[in-house]
């Protein structure tokens, strides 16, 4: 089972969300920054590394939101979700690397994420409603 570190980056009421590329597994679905853990890497360190590689943004893990094992037709994964904050304030007008963008928390439910993300999306919606 592949371990996946996922960074859920929150800033000013928005979350960092990307779109899976055409021709990839789960193409066209929304996603948070993340990827496969290296053999000697913790899921937390993986989430931080993958976020920097995919978006150009450095983040600081704040808390683990959960671990979700999931069986897809293409393989089994264990997703480790980490709520993160930005390591530095963003200069005005600086956007994350495409295909990532800032999505208001109220709009997350309008996006289509992989099924394994549903549990953490519900948790994020509860946080927003509090």
C-alpha cells in the first residue's frame, strides 16, 4: 500500500486546490497538493515536500486531519492529510503554480474530488461552519 502525504493549505478562508492532469489516474478531478512518500520519509514531511514541489509554496504542518486507507482499481493507498499554513506571507498578486489556485472554503463542495477525499472534505466543511 502506497503512503501518500497530503497538504491541505488554508489561508485567509481559502484552500489550495489543483486539478489532476489529463492522461493521469483520476484525471480531471480536484486535488490537494500531495504525493507518494519516499521510503525514509514521514507522511508529514512528504506533504510539505510535495506542496513545495507542486505549488512553489512552503508550508508548515499544523495538525493531522486523519489517515484514510482506500482501494482504487489502480491500487491501494493510505492518505495522510495534514492541515498546513503558509510558511511566509504571500506578496500581493503572487499565485501558486498552475494548476493550483486558492478556492474559498464555501466553494469546496462544488468541486469534484476523488472518493478517498470525502471524509476530510466533510471535516473541512464542519470547520468552516463553526
